[in-house]
C-alpha cells in the first residue's frame, strides 16, 4: 500500500531507519530525563542478562496489562522465546519480558525490532561516550547522529565497510532531518543551510577522509548544531520534521506486533508504547500524530496480513473515533496534510471493498463487512468535516446514510453486471443445445434470488446506517433490469414466445421487488414513497398489449388480404357450389377460428382486455367480405322504373290504339344495371350470408369456452367475444339482398309479363295470369334454393315487391295504361289472385302477414271503383283540409310522398289521371292544366 507520510527523498533503507529509530529509543529511555542514567552493557549474551533481570523482584502488572488493548478491542498474544547469540531470534523462547522494568522492556523491544546484540552493544557504548562528553544533557538537547558520529571509531565495527555504511547513514539522516525535511524550514538564501549542505555533500563523497579529519569534523559539528539548535540550547530539531519523524516513529510502533506473527499485537503492548512515547520530544510527536500513526500501523497490518484479524480493523476504527474528536480543533498544517493523505488511502481501500461487497464479503464474513462499514463511515465523517458542533449529529447521519446508499447501489450494479455476463457466457457456451428460457428470463430469476439474498444476508448490517437498505438495493436492481428490458422491447417488433416469456418474467420480478421495497419501507419517514417513485414501472403488461395488438393487426391484415384475394377468384356460380354457399365463406371462418385459437394460446393474462380489438378486426374483415359480395347486387331503386310525368287520358280513345310493347320507354332503367346478379346468384349470396352467420354462433361459443377455461366466464367477458357488428352487417346484407331479389324478379326477370304487359291496352285482355305463372316458377326456385332460416323473409320481399309493382303499374304505369270505373273490379280480382299465390292455400306465407301488406293495396284499389265525382270531392277535401282554399279555381299539385295510400292526395290524383272519362279529364285540365300526353 502507498505510504501516506510521503517519501524521504534520501537513500535510507529500512534497516537504516530501524537502527536510527532504535538509537533514538535507547537514548530517550536512558536519558537523564527518563529517570535512569545511561549504563554500559557488555556484549554478554542476552540469556545472562535476562537471568539477572529475572532475579529482580517482579512488579504487579495486573493494572497495566490490557490498559490500551481492552478499549481498542485487541486480542493480545503472549510472547515467549529465546534470543540466539549472534543476534538471531529463535522461535522457541524469548526473555521473560513480562516483567516490568526499563531493561526488560528495552530488551524485548530490541528483539521485536530485530536489532542484533552486537548493534545494540555498539549503540549503548556510543551513548555512554556521548553521555560522558555531554554530561547531564538531555537527549532532545543534542543532535544524536552527530554525537554518535563523533564517538564511533573503526574499531567499534567488524569491518571498514560496515563503519563506512554507518557513517553514511548518519550523514543521510542529518541531510533528511536538517535539509530535506526540517521542522522549521530555513530561508533558501540562508548561509547556514547552504554551508551545511555543502559540508554534508562533501562528507558523503568521502566520509572517512572528512570525518577523521578533526578540522573537517569541527566544521560539520558547528554547522549542524548551528542549524539544528539555533539560539535555543534546550532542544535541537534534527528528527522532528515531517515525514522523517513519522517514518522513524512507525518503525518503533512496529514493535507492538509480535515478531513471529505480524497480525497479532504482543501482550507487552502497553509497556512498549510507554517506552516509545519517551521519543516524542526528539521526534516531535504529540498525541494527534501518535493516534494517526498508530491507526495507520494497525490498519496496515490488517491489510498486509490477509485481512483476517478483525480486531486490528476494530482497533483502527476506535483510533479514528478518537482522532475525530480532536480533528476539528487541530491547526497543525503538517498534521492535517498527513491526516488527509492517510484518510484518502483508507477511504480508497474501503471504497474498493464496499462498492463490491457482494464479491468481498459472504455469509461467513458478514462481521468483517460490518467492521469495514463502520471504519469507512468513521473515515468519511472526518474527510467531509462533519464534526462541526452546530450540525454534528445531522451531518453524521447524512454522511453515513449517503455513503451506505452509494455502496449499495454500486455493489448491486456490479452484482447485476456479473449475473448478466455469466448468463451471456453460459449462453455462448451452450450454442447448439436446446435452451428453454431466454436470457432475460433467466436474468430476472437470478436477480430475484439476488434481491432475496441481499435482504437476508447484507441488509441487516446495512440497516444500521440506512433505514431502507433493502429498498435501495431492490430499486437499483429494478433500474438495472429496466435498462436491459428497454433495449429488448425496442428491438422486439413482433410477438414471439421469447418476448412473452421475457415480459412475463419482468412483470413477476417487478412485483417481487416492489413488494420487498414496500415491506422494507413501512417504518421509514415517508413510508417508502421516494423508493417506490424511483422504481419507474416496467409496464410489461402494456408492452405485452402493444405486441399483442401488433400481432392482432398483422393477422387481421393478412385475413383482409386473403378475403380480397379469394373474393376476386370466387365464382358465384350456383352449380359450382353444391352446398348452396360459396367456399370462400368456409375459408374465412376457418382462418378466423385459427386466429381465435392462436390468440387464446398466447401466454398472457389480459385476454378479455384485448379480445374486443381482435373482434373489431374480424368485424372489419367480415364487413369487407359482405360489401365485396354484395357489390353490384342492386337495390329497390335499381329495378323500379322512373315515375312518368302526370298526364290526363284522352276521352273516347280506343285502347287498341296503344302498342302492347312500347319501343321507347325512357322511364325504365337499363336491365343490366343489376349487373350479372341472377336470381340464382342472389339466392347463393343470401345462403352464404346465412351460413356464415350460423357459423359465427359456433365461433362465439368456442370463444366463450376459451374464456371459461381461463377462469373468465363472466357475462361481461363473454359479451366481448360477440360478433355484434358482423352479425348486424350480415342481417342487413340479407335484408338488402332479399329486397333486391324481390324487385329484380318482379321488374327485371318478369318484366315481359308484368311491366311490359300488364293492363296495357284493354284491361280485360292483359290481365295478371301470365305474370302469376312466371312468378310461381320463380318462387318455387327460391323455395328450393334459399335456406330455411331466411326463406320466408326472401319470399316476403318478393311479395312486397309484387304489391309495390302492382300499385306502380296502376298509379305510374304511363300513358299506355288507362282505367275505367268498371275495370276496378277486374283489377281487384287480379290482386286477390296475386295475394292468393303467396298464401298458396296455406302452404305459403302466413295469412296475417299477407293481409298486413295487402291492406294498403286493397284500400287504394277501392279508389278505382269510386266514381270520378267522388274522387274529385275526396281530393278537394283532402287538399282543403291541408290548407287549400275551397273557392280557389286551382288546387295545389300534391307532391309525391313515395308512400301511396287511399288518403294520400297524390294517390287520388294519380287515380284521376288514369281515369278514362270526360269529367276527370276536364277537372285535370282546368285545375292543374295537365296535358293529354308528353
């Protein structure tokens, strides 16, 4: 891990720092200010000295043991062992360092710091010499490397090389402490600093020549003391500059850890720290720096030893809490800078682990996650400066909550990405194998499992700092899956089994996630409103509906295209359709049935909602079929001749002078206007509509059965499966076809015996018998062809057309027809024969139906047996009753209403127009000025 204290910018190895730190420690512990004089110790073995020390009375350690370890939650390791001669450390035993006393603890620290006995003896001899020269002077009042540099001789070392290395170390330490990292930086132009730099650099080039020269040594001594001590004689600043002092102090703190187990704090930690604190004056360390360094060394050992010792992390967190109390009041820039660097490194470490806590912590290590979270939050509070008194509590809560939420969202996103990549990888490796579920459906299942694991394993820990930890987690998963689902929906243009599976899986996932969020947020301040609002609905059902509507439209369009293509090829030939209906109707029904079956096989839950749209599509196709089938069949107006102009009869004219068949009939429409619709084809079309209408009932029953099979058999649902519009269109089509059939038979097919023959010339010689014979044959054809369900309706339409045609001949038959009052009896007799044909001695239409339609005709026929004078009176009465003046010489010409009746003035006027007598002719000429002919 990166060192937060900064680089020394000088070539000092770890062993160099160790030896320097040990020298400071020994000097500080043996300084006159420490309470004990510095004593000389020979190179005897550690075993001998330990035996001597152990012979001293032991001090009660019960009050000191655990003084620091207990509040920090540290588990101590009792150390036992021996020190091998020659400086090696055996794993078997160490000195009985549990005894309180400077010597025993110092020796323990030597072993902990891995300082060989020879080095220790040399340092102590050097310090004795320094003491003899600087008698009564405290260690902080001298520049220790400089003093030792003066006292050591080549004879103190085993080799010239070792002596040279020690000299260079002292010079480098002086360079680092006085020039590179001084506690009180001199001005750049300071002559003292420039002189010292020159002397040190020269000495480093040839240390033996310079340092063994008394004059050169005096210059160095003078320059160093002048630079380090200045005018103050009580303290010298050579090792208290940042970061040199921190590097040396960190070496000392390392001795708190067992030499054989870097992850364990030694049992003697309290005594060790007590000795280390004696170096504070020399190193410029205070409580804040101590807490910072000790926090870092605890954290560093936790990380570098495998992150298995949770007590180290807990102790680091406790140190952070202590540091937090004093951070706001500290004004030391150097401390604040190092603090910021340290917290930054720790924050980066914790962020890396916690933003992917699913990959870092598991069910078995959840306690470590809680410790890491607590540690990270404590660090975050200091980083964000949230300890100001006026907003301390609220800010602490906000930082913790925001930080934990950031961790949750980041880790959930990472977990989601990992799940997605695993599925893609498995999918690629399974190519060629049969896979039953699409990737997004599998992902939805896995995400649901991930959410439940989150709730069970991680949320209980996260809830300590975030009230809706589960809600945030599921909302994040919901958002991640929403992005995938959105891309899928945009890329899906048609309904497929895969699309349905994915959307249904998404709908289920959303329900599960929302339910978890709601349950988790019950006790929150807003009741989970913010979390729920964040979870923008997938609208899977809406997406399914859109795809189903697209599916419906595609099939309806295809059905419409097929209908049009089939109708263009359809032969409406009765002989080619032995079933009395065309095959295209069977195909239309078959396709509709297939679409209905496929619709109900769709794995959706809203069939009743979408069914009306499908039925509407069917109705449009059927409407198209009906319109195409009826195109050109004609109507009542197609076959009825145009009304001729009103004229009066020429009195005394001979009826024989009129032609039986007029060559020029401008008021009769072209017979081809009915197209190629023969009577047989009309009957075939009627039968086709009737058959299709019947089959629609069967389709409706199957729809109702499908609705019932999925538990939706209510009346309101069944009503949605009705061909209401199609049924109405078929009924209207049958009515129009029946009407067209009747008027075609009467005015087109039988025109030679009806319109072109009946009552032209002499009434008695052009009666209705020929028409009745032909009509009977047509009625027999209709009866044998048309379906039973509509036979009566079609024949009734023929009867109505016959009655209307009979009246049309009498009231608008043109100038070739005239009637006397005596002809009224013949006309009535002919009409009764016509009505009897439809009754057919009880085998035809019902008598009451015939009577209902014949009553109006009978009433009009009575006018033909009424005298001319009475007709004129009746006309005047009707017109005067309508507002005409009784004394007027001219009466208003009654308009044609289209509905003839005995009381209709236009009907009465037409009877007078066709009355062959002088009275009628004069009346019409005088009142209306009607011509005899046009």
